[in-house]
């Protein structure tokens, strides 16, 4: 990878474009590669009362697709959905997810609750943070809910997205009491309905040729 500039001096609130060029060997095999282009303050001095220097760093996540036919397919599935509580007793939903496509996914989503006690509805509640999964990877997406929600039962609708691809799981769930084990069922004998619905928007941009770079911003900090 080659950058058009490796160092630059910026005034407060200043900005400057940086171009990165990736040379892909003709023998490279088909697939998606990942990298991060880091920018950091090159000279950080210790504070007046210590000898520890803080380094501010920000990165741009880079995806490199190699092979003909445009972007690899993106797909994922939602597995078991579990009702539980955080350490401070806040209700939450945790969904098991798997990447069934050929490129990394960055999963975010929301939960809506309906048909609760006294016909209550609640939400939408957003996922705590994005969950990144490589092809074939598995992980969890956690959605914290309102602290004062009744235990249930509730009908839930969980929708997760990565770019233009989305999946939905619905079911009936009851939140355990504080201190009890998380429950993956809607009552003493009612299993969760985690039927995944495919709401895939297929507006994709096909790129002819062998190489394409797509970037997404990601922030980080190192001490």
C-alpha cells in the first residue's frame, strides 16, 4: 500500500485528503482482504507531572475485494434470541448471529416490543454497538432496553442490518427477575420463535474489473 503523503501538519480543525493506492499482484487469489490506515500524532510529549505520553490515533477500515464479478455476496442469519438483564438489572436482548456470506458484516439494529402487559408497546431500542463478523464468523448482538420495563410477556421484533442487507427475528419473550438466569423462551414452556425473515434490498453496485477498495471509518485510541 502506498500513500500520497506520509506526514502533514494541520492547523486546529484543519483537514486534508490522503489517497492510498493498493498494488494487487496478478497472482492474488479471489477473496476479500482487510486493513486499517492509521493516522496518529507523530510527536507527543509527556505531561508536566509525569512521563507517560498519550498518542491520539484514528483509523480508516479498508476492504479490498479481489476477483471478477463485483462485490462478494453479503448474508447473515439470526439464531437464538435470549432475554436477560445487565449487572444493574436493565432488561436486554442478546441475539446469536452468524455470517453466511462471503464478506465481513457490520451488524447494527433495533428491537421493538408490543403486546406487553396492559397492551403496552415500547421501542425502538438500538443495539449497544456494531458487531463485526468475518465470513463464516459467529457472534452476539446485544440490545439494552428500558430499565423500567415490566417483565412481560412481550412480542419482540428484532431487525439487524449490514449495509443494505437486513434480517428480522420475531417471537415472544419474558425477562427473568433480577439475579435469575437469562431465558431463551417466552414463558415456562413456550420456546422463542426466532424465524428469520429476509428483507434484503438488492440495490448493489457491480464493479467490472479485478480490484475495488471500499473504506469505512473506525475510531481508535492507543496509550
